[in-house]
């Protein structure tokens, strides 16, 4: 059964393509590649972020409050309406990320987010998360606002499964065709030679990893995919532009 509740700290770093290659070579003695990266290829993650029509959730998030939250529908690859996806609430309080999610068939997820009604609750594995989602929807009048997708490599520590890192590239967004089944296309948020690394830890970073990123001069950054997309959207006065993929 897939994990549906996460509590962890997430640190972000921006890498060049050369740094990414050197990093992977350096961490392989300590980390295993995710099974979804079979054949040395990235896997695709695609999300629809929900917000109010006045973008209250992302606006509040960009003000860097002690507590913030967002809701998204996440699929792996391009799902059909009958494929399973996750409906997720992602919360952050004083740097600690709490992610709570449960799976739906994609068509049922859309119906639930629109009506707050579940067609068949026996299919829902995590009833507590379902109740939290219902409450979130009562408090926030939200609608699909943004598609965000990316291609990912993921690695897990051989000694501590709570230590994980991901490398995302081809980060793309759009504000039209806001259905996961429509496809994984969009406008690039970062140049093709940039990689976003997210390090997920439950406590402290391993010494060996700190030494590797120090040696490679990999710098910590503050970066939000949704926040970056929203700022770009505002700067371009609501018009999408950039390189389309």
C-alpha cells in the first residue's frame, strides 16, 4: 500500500546539468534509484493545483506565513479517467511539511472536488484524510487553476529510508486544458539545463551528503514551482509565454 501521510522537512537546491551528473555519480554508493526510474529514465509527475478564483491560497503562501496549505490532484504519467490518482493536501508549518493524500479514480476525484460527494466510499483507503479533504473544501471555495508537470529521478538512502532526494527537470505549466487526461504539455518554468533538487529528511542531513553538496558547490535555494508559475503569470499580466513543450 502506498504511503498516504508524510511528515518531513524539504530542502531545495538548484543544479546545473553538470552538477546533476556529478551528484548522481557521488551518491550511488549511498543511495538506490527509485524503481520507477527503470532503464535510467525519469518518470513523469503531473498535477492540477486548485485555488480560489482570486488565488488566495498561493497569494498567502508567497507571503511566507508560519502556516500554509495547498491542494492538488497528482497523477503519474498521463492518466485516463479510470486510472488512480491522488488528491493531496500539502501543509507546511515552521518548515515541517505534512502531506496527506488518498487515492481516487480520476473521474471520481473531479466529481468529489466539485461536489464534495464520494460515489463509493468503500474505494477510499484513508477515511481520515477523506474527512480532512471534505473540511478543506468547505472552508475554501476552490477550482482547478494551474497544471504543473515535471520529469523526475528519485533516490532513497540505503541506510535510512526516510532520507530521499528527487531531481526534477522539464518543469512545465499551463492555465488552460486543466485536466490531467489532456496531456503533460506546458510552458517551461526553468531553462532545460537546470535541475531542481528536493531533499526530504525527517531530522538531519547525513554527513556524507553534506560533504558531497559542499564539494560540488551546490547551493540551497528558496523555490516553489507553483509560486514561480504564479509570479510569472502576474508579471506577464495574465498571459502565458515562454518556451512551450
